[in-house]
């Protein structure tokens, strides 16, 4: 590719160049990243250790936690290095790798949320056939399909973006190698590639959203047919955590990516991207942990076992 000889490295401008904000932001982002790691890895360990959580819903939640850990780790460590050491230079290959991992994991999350909506549909609308519908093989195929779509989508995005001649500048007006920010460096005609990438993003998002909306339409109809308040409450509590996650994820995705790059304000995108890359991966385990009785019960059980073991040891 010709642009490989034009630029061998990029400079990430970061969130801010204000010297007085570097240390406070480093502390805040480190704390958030620490909570993200503990929350998501803790959720994975909790689900693996407790047999009561070996169900389709927690299988998908396990994968969601892995994905959140992945795309947060693709971005946040480089941001922290920039705050602490001012090291905002990133090589061509590292930039491409960061973009690939971020797009891949974000796309996987998109399809996992759709799979989780289908799982909630089966649980609420077809409770007697739930174990038949959501067999282990079905869950595995849905998860594998999400990963395949994610990594194929990332390969297409990175291939298209880095096929452009990135010779306008090597300064990326962002804190990581996001697609719109890197495409802005192109000095070649990017219209066709931009339309293609927007089309792929729209297809991925709207296909997943269609599955989610249809699933919740049937759930809503089923809830309306229930005559007991207890049934209403149980159905809503079953879906509340997933609906919260879906609202946060797709609200940010729509704002960030489903518009042409000419409409992007880089400063606005940076603020939205902080929420998208740093806050959401931290929030998901908290949303599912705090609102879910089974997770809280499993955590309490493991905590009591650990406390007993420590006390017995002494």
C-alpha cells in the first residue's frame, strides 16, 4: 500500500493538552479502567465458578464481559500512557491493530446484544420450550457467529481505511485510532469507501436492532396478556438489565458512527468516545451485577466461602 511509505507513525492529540489536567485525568481513567477490569473479569470468574449461572443468559453475559474487557483494553492503556508520559506517538501497525480490535469487539457486542434479546424472548414468551430453543449448540453458534461477523467487519474497515493515502497529516485528532479520525487524514478520494463503511455499519446496527425490537415487541405483547402483577414484575426484571445496556450502547453508536465524516466534530466525538470506550465497559457488569439477584447471590456465596477459608486458615 502506498500510504505505508508516506506515514510510518501517527501522533494522537489525546483528550486535552492542558498540562494541569494530565495527572487528574490519569487518576480518573486509571480508576475507571481498574473497575472495568475487576468488574468484567470478576463477572467471568463468577459465572464460571457458580453452576447456577451456567445458563444461556449468563453464557452470553460471560461473552459480553470478555468483549467489554477486550475493547476497553485496546484503547485505555494507550490513553493512560499519553497522560502519564506524554507518549502519544503510535506506529502505523499499532494504529491499524488498535482500530481492528476496537471495531471487532464493538461489532461482536452489537450482535451479542441481539442474541441476548432473542434469549430474553425465548425465556418470557416460550418458557416451556426455553431449554429446547436455547440449547447449548444454539448458544454456541450465536456466539461464534457474533465473533465471526465482528472480525470480518473489522478486517473490512481496517483494509478500506488503510488503503487510502493518508498524507494530509500524521496528526490524529483523537485519543485513539478511530475510523473517522484516521479517515480525515486522507488526501485521496474517500467518498466511495466512506459510503461503503457507513453502509456496513448501518447494516450491522440495524440488523441487530431489528432482532432486538422484534424480540421486545413479542415480549411486550406477552406481558400485556399476563394477568398477574407478579408475572409482569418477573418479566420486566428479566429484561431490565439488557434494556439498559442496549439503550446506552445503541444511543452512543448512533451518535458516533451513523453519519458522514463531514458531519463529525472531533471534539464532540472525543467526548462521546470516552463514554463509548471507557464508561460503557465499566457500566455493563455494574448494571447486570446490581440489578440481578442471581449474580448478587453467587457473589455473596463466593465471598462467604472466601471469608470462611481465610478465617479457617487463621
